[in-house]
C-alpha cells in the first residue's frame, strides 16, 4: 500500500458500517466517509494540480476530515488554517503556500471571502458532485509515496511561520509502528483533543483510519467546560487519549477527576512538554489499570521519535525520560564537535534520521538548509538528519532524557513558540523601543517586558491582532530600562527577579 | 471584587468588565484564559473551585465570578 488513502480504503472495506468519526452533532460511517470524500475529491480536482497545497479554513469537525480526504483524492495536500487566527498571520501562511484554492464551510464562508481575495473558495456544504471514478484512478496512478499529505505551520524565529511538509511514506511508517506498539485496534474510540493544525491530531486521525477505530472529535469549547468535557468523553466510551500534556493538566487543574473518572480509558499517550509528576500521579491514581506513555518529537520528524511507557513501580525522581526510539527511527546525540555521545549524563543535541523525516519546510530554502543536514557521522552516502535544537542525555538505563533548548524556543500549552517571533511582533509596534519575552516555566507564564511610551493594555490589544492568543504574553510589563549582564546582553534572570521582588 | 477585575484585565484587556455579561458564551474568555483565571483565583482568594462549578454561567460576568468565589469561601 502506497499512500494513506490505500490504508483508509482497506479499513473502509473491512468496517463498512462502523463509525469512522463522531462529533457533537453528527456521526459518519466508514462507507459514508469514503463516498463523501471521493465526491469532494471529484470536485476539488478540477481546480488543482498534483501535490498542490490546499488551505482548509475551518474548525475541527466531520466536514474537516472529509475535506482532508477529499483533497488527497484530488491529488493535493492539505493545510489547516485556524479561522480564529489573526488575519495577518493567515495571510502570511497563505503567501508562503501560494495556494489558489481555499476550502471552507458555511460557518466560515464570509470570513474566507474577506481574507482570501482572488482565490477560488469552495464551500463544502454546497458541493454536490458525481464521483468521477475514472478521474480519481488516473490521479492515483500518478502518485508516489513521497508525495505530501499535509503541511503544518509552526512558529519561526525569523517572524514568519514555517510550514512542515509531511509525506505519505512518513505517516505510513510512523502510524503502523505507533498503533502496533500501543495496541490501538478497531474497537478503540480515540478521543481527539488536539486542534487539526497540530500534529498530535495526525495520530488521532490516522490511527483511526489505519485500524478501523473511531475518531471522536471533541469541540474546542468543551475545554472551557470541564464537566461537559468529561461527560462527553465518558458517554462516548472513549478508550484512548493521545493528548497534549497541557490538556491533561487542564483537567487535573480543574479538579475534573474529582467529578468523574473516564473509566474506559485504557491508554493515555502524552506529549508536547514535560509532564509534571504531580499531575501524572493524579491521573494514574484514578486510572489504576491504564497504560501511560510519554512520547517525544518535533513536527519535522512526523509526530514522535521516542517513547517511554510509565512504570508504576519506578520512582522517577521528577524526571520522566523521553525514552527510546520507535522502530525504524534513528535518534542520537551529537556534541559540539559533531561527535556522537554514547555514555550517560553527557549533554548533546538530539538528532533524528529515517523515513520519519518530513520533506522539510514549504517554500523556505534557507530554513531547510539550517535544519536538515547530512549526517556528520556518515561520509559515505546521502543520509539526511534533522537537528531538533533540543538537548538530551542518556540516563543510566540508556534511555534519553530531555534537557532543555539550544535557543529561545519554548513549549506553552502544547504550542511550540519561538520567543523571538513574539519579540519581533512587539518591536513592530511604533512606540516600543526595546522588548524581551521570558517564559517562567515553573509558573507556566509567558511575560513580555518592554521599554516605550505605550500602556500595556494597548500593547496587548495590538499584539492580539497579529499573534495567535497562545503567543500573546499573559503579563505585559512596562519597564524604565533593562538590567544588563557583564557582556552587555539583556539580563533575563535579573528582570524576573526584579519582577517577583516588586 | 476590584482585585478580581485586575486579574481579568491583565489576562484579557479587550473587554469592558463593567458591562459584559457573556464573557464565556461570547468567547471573550477561552479555555486557556479560564485556566489561568482559575489558578489565579485559587491562589489569590484561597479557594478551590470544583469542576462542576466551571460552567459558562458562573464565568459570564464579573458579578457571577465574584458570587462563585464568595460561595466557595463559605463552604
């Protein structure tokens, strides 16, 4: 089987009348989903060429899943753009993609018309097309497994978001290993927390479509109403949660597990940031028989490259390892001189090689050169590696432990954010003279300090017009001047100390 | 109640808290903001807000949030 649609169709043949996707108001069987997607593909293909990127401009829903598959049937690849993003950011993404076709639904149609001028805008709620089997087959015959499936944008330190392109081959490789390793099967109900522009959702969507499991979409606003959220998870018999750490912590912070326990959940696979032991223990206590797994990896290597299954009898001493590589992934540490580190407790940069590597950043040659390199350990033939920018070390059991960042990238509420990108946006505001963004990891708070004649309220409002809400600092503080280090750099530590000491 | 308004102003300045009565239903406060808000309220007012109380109705206006805090203080 060559592309993700082959796997999807194989599942559709086996589990015809089983529910493929359930969301709040609608359910769809595998057979219905296949028909709907082929119908959409037959229409969309009229407007695109092979491997063209198509923007999907809507929130997560059954329509969205149908659009993804429809675009793949049409020979294109999809990029979900969150309609709640500020217009400027949406335009930046659209300019990078140079995509001519936008797919949206009734709910977002008007705003799509406003933002994407001169583009072909397709409203999925209005498509009524006969399936053109012949045409779809002909498109399929032209595809290879290295053709892209999706493009996910992440924060870029240069101020422009970077679109990571992932191929059929990487997804097929990863999802087969992932579902086998954690025993995801047709009787599972996968409760999807992650937004669809996040690669955590790739695991939900394709683990379902590769095995015949059911994808249960949780609407975003449920996360503001934790009792409803738990009821929804429980009433739909969810068995599997592949969630961002911050979302699991949201439930425990809201004391959700004192309200009800999702008893049927037998596996919780978490990623995105370091799991606080306190929260993990709360979850494990309430779900004594469930398997908990810490998985690690940046979007560039297709979801995850290492995993560690939590051992309930082990005392973790506050650090849960990111573990060992998934099958068919090469994960290793390089020191400053590009020599491999093999012994415990020495710090190195985590590097990854294998089929899991994405196709790089869309339309961004410079970033590709900076991050995807020839493996310095191999002088004999072409072996591409991705340098994650994350530091790691081996523990005494030979498992990898995450040990911080090389640069100013942070993980906040599951989002990967370059502090420099926020700083660049703040500096664009006229009256700001200088600024610095600092993340307080312990308190999970994002700070923006600045010098300039503008009050912090106005600055926050300006900023939220340009950045997604999770990138707007929670606290914005006006300072007279910045303390400097001996080397004349802004002293981030001193700024935070001054702040907390008033 | 002034302290509560201050906390809200810091988290989300783009709202007129004197008049707004649909903070959650009008999507002025998203889950992320509510999460920060509850952590701050629990720290500041030394209360615990149980899950069943985290419903839009209790967070739609400053008055409602304040009523909730008072109620939790009495418990």
